[in-house]
C-alpha cells in the first residue's frame, strides 16, 4: 500500500504539472499564435492609462519579454517560493503560493481564492452528504422492492431529478420558499465560524437543489449495482448460512455495489469543490465558480489560471482518496 501511495502521489504531481503547462499554454501561447502581441498582454496589466513607458516597464517587471519556457518556469517557481513584482517605483512581495495579481483590481489572486473556498466547500460538502445518503438509500430500497410501487415511484422521481437542470430547481426553490412561502428571508452565506446555525439554515435550499440532481443519479446507479450484486452466488451462499438479511444486504451486497458509486463521487465532489458555477450563480454565492465566471468575463488571466489549477488540485486529490478507499470497500481489489 505504501508503494502504491507513493506511485499515486507521484502521478498526481505529474498530472498537476501537465495541467499547469496546458493552462499556461492556453493563456500565453495560444493568444500569440492567434496574433496577440506582448504589448497587448502587458496593456491589460497597465490598465486604461497605458503609455509606451508603462507598457515597457510591465513587460520587463513581469518577464513578458522572456521566452515562454522561462515565463512558465517563473510561474511554477512563484507557486512554490513566491515572487516579487514591481509596479512603477514600488515593489510588491507575493508570498507562495503566488498566482500573480488580478488584471483589474491588482490584488493578489491567492488570498481572493482562499476567501471563496469556504463558500464552495460548504456548498459541496452539505450537498454531498444529502445526495449520498438519500441516493444510496433510495437505490437500495428500490432494488430490494424491485417492481413494486415504491420502486416505480422512486425511479420516476429519480428520472425527474436527472432531467431537471439545477438552475430550474434552484430558482423554483427560491420562488417557493423565499417569496411564495417566506420561510427564508434570503439565501446569504454566513461563515460557519461566525454563526453555525445561520450557516446551516441559509444553505438548506442550495443543498437540497444540488442534492436533488445528484441523488437521482446515485439512486439509479445504486439500484442497478444492487440488482446485479444481489444475484451473485456468494449472496445466495451468505443467505444459506443463515445470516441476517440486513447483514447480507449491507455487508455483502451494498459493499460490492459501492465501488462505482465511490468512483463517481470522487469526480463529482472534486468538480463541485473546484467550483459549483451554476449553483453559485443562481443563489448569488460568492464562491470559486462565481469568481471564475467574473474573471472570464473580464479576461482576467491570472484569476482564471489560479482557479483552474486549484480546481484541478481538488479533482486529483479526491480521485486519489477514492483509489485508496477501493481496498477498504471491496476486498477483491488488489494493488500490484
């Protein structure tokens, strides 16, 4: 397991390095291939009052006049050890991890990201707990009651959940529970460190809207996995030995059926932590997704690159955890 963990960590680091290289190339190499000059890129840092002297100073201070390979090395180096930028006569120290400064606000990107990670993380964790518990439970019950009214009703609701987009269910939830029946005055993010009760209360609607979409998918996947697993020979053997039905279902049936569920959960959760863009836009939550959308609108390359790399880190990390959980969930899995 130790050797496997080392290999997976090395592979994760290499993957993040590749993502950083591709991201850097998209924003600095592709525009040049499309005809954008270095001066046009430097003007974005200078702002509206750009003049030849200020543009030349920015190119020199940020290294934009250097070869792309040197710029990429400086970019990676800044992430690990920080960097120093000069804006006119003043020098500014950007501590590691440094993703540079925003084109628009000239504020460091990393502190802005760290302010928004708790919002997205709160949204993702709460919704994930709801959709896993509800989706897996409904899927198991439907599989055990195959062909019954409960099974048909559950799968009909699951089909509805998969079909309805999050912007529809989110807006419907806001319309019903903040306007029609004003149970919530508004949906505002309150940090959990300030008021845990308000933090929980204000995120119920976003959690339920997001969980409704994902729990429907997980219910269908769990049902399909349980139907296949419960017909295996070892399930009949366990029943023949006189084991309780609950133990047969949970320990022998569900445990084997969870492997694909855990795989998909790692991807879904990693993507959400990287930025639940639509959900944050619907509920006006200032998380990673909303931050990335605004950066794209403003063509703010340092922010887009920073968010992309942070999102990639969460996705790779979640998939690493999933790989390590395989052996605990399914004893048939062995690492060579």
